[in-house]
C-alpha cells in the first residue's frame, strides 16, 4: 500500500517540524510500512507510517517505518490506525435500508437513558439531532462506558477522542474525562461526519475511526481491518446488521 504525502500544512507554524517532515520525505522515511505498522494521521492531513508509537504525557514519540524518530505534540495527532489491509473479498459494510425504526435522528430512547451516562447521552443526542442509541453504540464500542478510559494511542474518555479532535469541537484536552463534555465533542463530531457524508452511516463511522481523509482517499470505507471491524461492531451495538 502506498500513500502520497501532501505538503505540510502552513498552520503548523513550527519551522523545526517542517524541517523534520521535509527531511523524512527526502530520505524516504515515509515509504511503505512493514506489516503490522501504524498510520499516524496528523491534523494537517499528513500521514506518517510508523513502526512504533508511544504517548508520554502530552507528547507522541514516533519511530518511522524505515528508521528515524520524531517527537511531536499530541495535539498534532488526529488519530492512529493499524495499517493492516483486510484481505477478504467482502466490500465495505453498508447499513440496511431502511434503517427504521433505527433512525439516525433524535428519538427519545428509554433503553438508553437506563444505561450508564444515559441522561448525558440523551441530552447530547437531542442537542445534535442524533439517535441516543447510536451515540451509546459508539460509546460502548470505544470505551465500554469507561469515562476515564485512555488508549495507548492517546484517545480519551467515553467516546475515545484524541485531544486534537476534541479541540476542533471546542472541548479542551483536560475536559475529555468529563462525561458531558466528552459526549458533547463526540456527538458534534459524529453529527458533522453524518452531514459531510449525507447521512451514510458506514462512511461516518469509518471516518470516526480512520479519519475523513482516509474515507475520501478510498472513496468509501478504507480497507483497514481495524476500521471495517469497527463499523460492523457499531452496527451490531446499534441494533442493525450490514447485510453482508
């Protein structure tokens, strides 16, 4: 698998970072990663293929695929995805049609409100016109309802948001362990993705996991095993099947 590396985003404004990235490109450190590597998606859209990724405090330490290391602020990391291609001939998972009674829009849901953080989930769903059951499915898949959950990639809280993603939706990194604030950022992001992809749930969920850049690049659900399993898992928790 080969990815093109777009020019660094000007908004980074960090000359040292630009120099490191240019050097990595020039020296071939962003070449195809070995099996089992990760793809690190940066906030400007750049993609780094790495052998290892470690979070230390608010910094991320990356060992690049062909050698060399880079350390950067966690706020520059949009997400980290396992670079493992699904070999199955199964195409991208799609929701059944129609989804009714599983509307993507807000509907009161007594089952959801009876669960942990049910009131907060319902309130976030109402604010952003999302079915609380959908939000609850994402929470279950992401954190298992653990408000203090932290992944080894740096994602935090109920909806496992990276600090950089939370900031896009006006939630600061230290607020991510507050269930209401985490749900606010996650619900806003999910609504934004559904609007971006015209209500196509499979694309919105794939982007939530792998980033909208990956969905756009593949013009559909990326072939990453992790992402396709994630989409199927949320469908299952939401109460629908892919029909595949």
